[in-house]
């Protein structure tokens, strides 16, 4: 597909057809990755998108042990638990 570069104020931009935007799942923002002679656009992801699935996969693989021991877990101060 060939697209024209158009003037937008002092900048330039691409107009993408509505059908293409819908097909690719583009909303208000995209993520752009610049290559040596290329520009790749991806639908913008929400912060922490996919974290739930990653945490569940780590738990299923038993790869979710604490990296730093929980110092409050069984601590007792003056004979009384915290």
C-alpha cells in the first residue's frame, strides 16, 4: 500500500485509511520502532498490560520465589509478634 506524506502544520504525517486502523487495532496512540531503513508501528499497549498472565505463568513454573527474604514474616520483638 502506498501512502502520501501530507503537511500537518509545520510537520508532516501519514493519513491511514479507517479500514487499516481498525484491522490493526490502532486507537489514539501507536508505538513506533525505527529501524535502519524502516518504521514499524504497533498498537500502543496499556501500562502493565500482560502482567497478570506473566505472574500466573511464573507461579505455574514455580519461578515466583521471593528474591529478598521477608524480614517481617516471623519476626518477634520483645517476645511479641509484630
